[in-house]
């Protein structure tokens, strides 16, 4: 690979790692795994995640941090916790000026749809008012700077 691309990739990896660190509460125990999946234990404040060196890995990392920050201790149905974690991760990426690929939004929406389907299959009452699929539209994450109060 040309040196210039390697340099760009290394710079991006550094940027993503700094963003991950910025949003990781000091008391959260982070362990790393090699594949692009994650796990969170909100109660014991632990996550198991890929090293946040690519955009996809950062998204997974932030999703798991969200479970801890939002105190997802199974007090809500799974579909709702996953919905909230996805939106939190995307909001951070947007705030940090990271472009969110349409396919990441689509994957997240499909994941939540699948969990809703599973919940209903198991007799869980789904409150559709709590889930807004429009938040997974690319237009929700335009790269305009966030509005600030005047
Ligand atoms: Zn999750």
C-alpha cells in the first residue's frame, strides 16, 4: 500500500482512538477483542470491543460505551436499549464530524427491527412511540455542525 495511504489510515486510527477515549468514563474497564463485535456489562461497567482504529470499530466501541453510560441494566426491553445505544453512538460520531455511512444506519435500523420482531414473537409489548426509525435516515446525520444555542 502506498505510504500516503498508510499514513492516512494511521492518522484516522489515531483520531478514532482519541474520540473513543474522550467518551469512555474513567471507571469503565475496557478489554479488546479481534473481531468486529462488542459486549457490555453496564452494571459492572465493563465492555469488550474491537480496538477503535476504523470507523466501523469506533461505532461498535461507542455502542457498547452507550450501554454503560445509559445504564442499560435490563430495565428496558432489549430492542429499546439497542435502539438507544445505536442513536447515542451515531450522535457522538456526528458531533465529532465523522461521516456516518448510509449502510451503517441501515444495519442499525434492521437490527432494531429484528429485535422488535423477536420481542413480539415472545409476547413482549412493543411501544412503537419510543422508536423513531426516521432517526436512522442519512438526512438525520448531515455533516452540518451541531446547532448551538445563541
Ligand atoms: Zn448493544
